[in-house]
C-alpha cells in the first residue's frame, strides 16, 4: 500500500479505524469525523448549486452483487477521485438526482 494512500493515512493520523468483524465499515474518530463533515458540506453545497437533490438509501443490502462489481469501481481509487467520479456520473434516478 502506498504511503499516501488514504486508507493508510486515515489510520496513521488516527482519523478512523476498521474492524475485521465489520468489513467496509469505517469507525470515525472525532478529528476524522470533523474532516469528513467539512468534505461532506463542501460536496453538498456544490451539488445543491448544480441543481441536484440529496436522497438517502439503506446501508444494508443483500450482497448478491457488490456495488464495486456492478459499477466497475476500483478498490484502490483515492477518495478525491471516487467523489469526482460520483459527481460526474450522477443521473436522475441514481443516488443523487436532478432537481425538478
């Protein structure tokens, strides 16, 4: 794993931790959650100004087909690239929908 990989840096700077009994779930520490909220507010503002509305979907799913397999996402994408791809692919009827 690259020393600049967000998964490594988050643990190194005590922003979050992962647990084997909850794969893929992030356990946020106070400083990490503060950073998360700043990024979340920034993205929400950009999306709102672009005319999108936010929706919320369940976190639990049956797991027959992983989101990574369905969407073709790469496991090692940096966080910024993943957010950028999400914003670029946002379509009506998806996780982020166009207002109106």
